[in-house]
C-alpha cells in the first residue's frame, strides 16, 4: 500500500496549492492513502470545519493536528465528531475534544492513524509522548499504523522513530515546517522522516511574511502573523507498506512546486 504523508498545510494558500497538485500526484504515483497535518490550514492558525472539508474534498483521507489544534473554538465539535481527524493523543483524555487515534476502514485494509505531540520545547504540560503512543498502539485496529509525531526537536523525533521501529508502519514528524533529509527505513522496518516539511509559500518563514518574523525576533514584541503569498511548494513523503507485515519496504521524500 502506498501512503503519502503531507507536511503542515499553511492557510488558504497552502490548501489551494494542495488541491492543485494532489490529484495528479495521486494518479502518477498510484497512491492509496493520504494523511496530512492540517493544524495550520485556516488563516491565522488552527483548523476549521471549512478548511478540513476543503482538504478532504481535495483528496486527503486523514488529517492530523498539533499545538494549534484548539485555536479555533468553532472546530471543537467537528474534531470531536469526525472519524477522520486525529488530535494529539496526550491532551487530557476526559476533557479534550476528539481522539488521538482513528481507525479508518478503506475497504481494503484498516489503517490506524495516531497523532502525538512532543514534550521538549513545546511549552506544554502534556502527558509523556512515549507512554501515550504505547496506549494508542493498544487501540490500533489495523496492521498498518501511521504516527504523526508533532514535535520541535530533532532528538525527540529521532528517539520516537527508534522507539516505534518495528511497531509502526510509518513515523513522520511535523511542526517545524522544514523538510529534513533523513527519509529512510529504520532497522526493524518502520518508514521514518524527522520532519516531512510544509505546504505553503516558499519565500516565507514557516508560511508567514519574512519581515514580520524578523521584526518580532529583533524587537521581542508581539506581532500579527500574516501569511506570505507567492510561489508555493508541497513537501511530503511517500512510503510503500507491505500489507501482510505492516512494515515499510520503500521511502522517499518529495517536494512539489
């Protein structure tokens, strides 16, 4: 089974670019299942029912989220009810909308998609990511298990990859919006990349106008993050997974402009 993992989709411009490119790449690469991180899919951070529907209508099968998940209150009910959206599993289980794992029946195979957030440098007091992912794996119904680890540091992401090696089909990192060069198959058969990258404006700082971020870093003062416009990219990784073993047999990164 061919699985495409797409990096953080930033704002309306990122959503539109994904829609313009995804149908063709799915056809050319014979992709069976698409998961993307949509926590920034709405202008001004967060996700809304409208931006989520746009991504699904564009050919995405599952959406994962991250630290901006609950920025938009109008999305709470949608996140809670959608069987195709996973939010970070290490939020408090009883009081947080949504779920950290979704088991999707494709008609061919059940695919389990897990979303976990890192603890290092993320300004949160969430449950331990490693203990949380173990609990989510116990709830996985599919042989194919995909984990989006939404984390800041490369060390924590690499550690999670090896922690899940042989237990997950694919582990892809999100959050930093910069694609890393380590798309690979780990020793026990898990497809892995530290950060899959970003879908949005190329000449930007993580999708935001460069001058705004430079001024904020110089002055230390709050700033409104307006999205940059211009030429775009869709960064993603493609993994071939053996349906019998649930392990990865090939891995490659893509950058589509």
